[in-house]
C-alpha cells in the first residue's frame, strides 16, 4: 500500500484545485473521486452526432473575469487558449407561456424610488430578501428579482446571507469578462487532473477513515486502501461529517449542522431546425416546477441547441418531461438526446459567518486536516478555489 503526503477526497473543482496546489508544491498527492470521472459541478456531458461532440453544462454554467485564482490554475495547466467568449443573449422570464424581458416586468417607478438605498444600505447582517427588497422595491423583488436569485443555487434564497450571494473578487483585466471554455467547464477539470505529480483515481468511493499512528487510513467501497499524513475532504458537508465521525467528532458534528439541497437536472439536446424559441441565456419561470432552464445558446452551434432544466426536488419523470416539452415547444420525439444529473448545493443561512468562524477555530493547529467545498466562503467557482488555496496556505505557512 503506497503512502502519500496528501489524500484528497472529492473530484469537483474544490478538490481538484486543492490537489493542484499540493501537487505543485511537490507533495505526493492522490485524489479519490467516487464517480467515473472528475468534475463534480463542472459537468459537461458530450453528445456525439453529425461528426461532432456537442457539450452541455449540467452544473456550473459560466465564469467571469473575477475568477483570478481559477485563471491562474488554467494558465498553469496550459489551457488558457481554450477560453472563448459567451454570446450576448438575454436572461428571460417565462410568464404564462410567453417570453418576457426582465425590464418589462419591473415597476420602474418603484425601482427609481428604491434605488438610492443602494448607496446607503450595507449587505452585512442582511438576508437576500431584506437587502434586495429595499434596493429594487418589495414588489420588484417578489415578482422578478427573487426568481433570478433562486435560479443561482436552484433553491429558495430569501434567507441566504446577502453578502454571500454576490461578492466582489479580485479581477483579471486581461481576460474576457464573460467567458467559458471551448470544450465546456469540465475540460478544465480534466486538465487539472492530468497535472504531473497528481495521481487521480475515479470510481473510488471512500467509506471509512481511520487515524493510526498519526496517519490517515482510507478504505473504499471496493476494499482499496490509501495512506497519507494529511487528509483533505472536498465533498458535501454531510458526507465529510460522516467520514470524520470517528477521527474528529467535534469537526464532524459541526459540519453536520449545515443544510443542503439537491438539484435535479435534466439536459436535453434538440436540432436547431426543430425549435422556434429565440436564443436565450436562461429561462426563469416564476412559481414553476423548475428554477431555471439554462441554454447552450451562449456558445452557439450550427446544428444543435441544448437546455439544462434545474427542477425542484421530488418530481416524477412524466412531470419533468411534460414541462420540458411545453417550455421548448417540441414533442419528445424531437428531443435527440437526454442526460440527467443530481448535484448537492449548500443552503446557506444568516448565521453562516459564525459557523465558518467556528470551523476555522476547530481547524487551528490541525495541519493534517483540510476542508474545502462550496459551503465555506460562497458557492461561486472562485469561492471554492479561494477556500482550497486558503487551506493549502494554512497547512504550509
């Protein structure tokens, strides 16, 4: 059984970025991912037809110039030349089956009356609802803006901390403001996984963690074992909590306090000639069974169009199928390919800052345990990478 310096459990962008920092520093690093490929929310499944591979995002959907740390990793992996611009197509509302612009549904008088609050109010200590309803007006928030906010993590966000929903981050002036990658976001995950000095094993579900003689012993569902002096967990908090139950009960119990939501996503691919719907970045239908239908129209294709529907949990397949065909205006026989995925996203609440402070206190002095994920400083891609970088610096400072 080979021993490593660091074993990272979880192959999403949090685990990959943390493994990248460790491997770059010369640590013998192994990453274990339970599914058949790395990526996590960087899921860009491909459909091969007509001599091409058409990809569709089923988790995260885009990047922005504020993602300084992610772009540093992208450059190091040699894939900066795959950055491409996103087409300028609108985010739209679907009201009574009709496509409407965001502006058309806003009360401009209410917006003008509320707008001065933007310069007076602070986000700290405010929920998304309490802050933004004062910025745009209560009716505008209730009827329009709240539904766009809900679409981001595919769950109700009224009680999310306002300062964690949208954050200012260090920007790169030399990169497109609104971009993605030629082969989808998952191509970045694959590039990181291929880094020299990083060993990646997929299909490895860790079931047990023990601490013996100052080293971590991990056993997978198939009976494989890995040993490392440092353990990094980059998975949903509930799973990390369960794995740490015997080796660090205090941290395990603390992680177990967080709530999370599942996102039931269905991706569909349709030939362009079969559709009359105008190009959109995403459709948001207030009060509907789905939080959003995010389009691949931002990266136009000559043959296909793709849509990722992010549904509310607990729906049967017929309900989802019927809603997809009604929204797109096509029958199931015209949908050429379907792919499904379930992601886990955190349900942040107003006490999250205090929860995070206690997390970091519990980790003080524990340079053999690292925790990363999308439930620390925020859910954006860059927030995940920032957390991973911070954890790496904590154990190496």
